[in-house]
C-alpha cells in the first residue's frame, strides 16, 4: 500500500468514475484501474462497487476510504499552503448553503478562515437547493454547500461529507424504549417533516414507496430551529439530520429511534459551475471545509456524521 494507491482510490470514489479520477490526477484511465486493482489485492477485500453509472466504495472498504480521504485532505492543504505563500488571497466570495450547512458547518469553518484571509469579502446566502443552483448559474453565487440528488446541467459537485437522516422523539416516548420500530408502526404516528420537494421529504417519500405506507404529517416546517422544539414538546416525531441535533442528544432533549429503513445517508457537496475554474478563494474555502471534516474527532463523527461518502441538495 502506498500514497498514490490511496489517493487514486480516493479520487475514484469521490468522483464516482475512473475516467473523471484519471482526469483529475493527470494520468491515464487504465493506469488508475491498475493501481486501484493492486491496492485491492494488497488489502484482500473488495474496494469498489458500481451503482448504476456511479462507482461507490463497498461497506467493507469504508474505513480505508476514511483514511484515504484524510490523506487527500492533507495533501490538498499542503498544496494550498504553498499556493498561499506565492499569492495573497483577496477578493470576494459568495457562498450559498442549505440550512444544515448554515447552522452547523459554516459557523465552525468561517471564523478561522476569515481571520486567515482578511482581504476576502465573504457573503452567505441561505436557501433551498433549486434556488441556490440558479444563483450559481446566474453568477450571483460563487459556490454552494448543500445536499441533494437533483442537479442542473452545467454544475459540478465535490463531496465534502455525508450526514445521516434519522427519526427522533421527545425523551420518554414509547418508541424510545424499543430495540426496533417498524415502518408500519411509524406510519401510525404523526411526523414533523419538511415540505415536499426538499431533500428530507424526498428521502421520507422514498421510504413510503419502499415499504408501501403513507406517513401522517403533524406539521410541515422548513426550519430546523422550529422542528426541534416541536419534537421536544411531543407534537410529533421528527425526521432530522444527525448534525443538527448533536446538542439536543448530548443534553438528553431528544432521542434517536432505531427505525426500519433509517438512518438514510445524505451527502453534502461543494458545487460550482463547470465553465468556471475554481478561484484561489474557492479553493481555499474548499480545503478549509475538508480540514473541518478531517479534524472532527471520532466520537463526534460517530454521533453526528458518517464517514465521507461518494458523489451526488436541500
């Protein structure tokens, strides 16, 4: 096992394609195939699997991908540090983000980044997936950080982390004492959900289709800071991202239920236009986000975020 093998493996998983990985690292596609195959033989486990047109990491190779992503992040940070020594970053950076990223990721990333780049004027716009994508296409946004599966033509995405969508209840709810809650039982309860057309609702509707049920809706809200107190008050069960409820879980204000069909993986991406090269400001922000992901300690990742997954918005 060597550095290039891990980096090539990382790029194949992140881009979901041997050809795109080869383009990124600047070698031939057959060379990527050979290198990853050599790594697979040395590990003795299957590393990759195809899902439709996308190549994904296998469950048994998740841990290896986590370490490979850290190595790739460190490599990128080293390159960024060298680049910043050569040219002082300045200018403007307009970022669009979904609510989870605004509430949790950006507050952890931006203060330090802004302090290190005082010449950059940063603006943040919170919005829904389609609205943010339109901002990229009309030039009002430089990049967006959000989750989703539906993308406009002309946009490219870079995976930064994957969140987990879970069902939560107020402490003391009868379901919190169960080892497993079936989807049929869940359908008898009222849920607090986001409106139709959002990533969370799309995932919930996928569970409905898969199990042939229809959930009852107690309320439709598109703000996490509204949904959480409604759940705590017992108005209904919530379907929320783990990253959004870490504080409530730590203080015993909400309970995560072990529900059939959950948790569901929700990847978050940095997205930008394919016809526009990443500016130094955009590159620096991307690496800052990677640093944040890589520096989250193990217990935080296990309780809030899954290990980084492969490429695909609220």
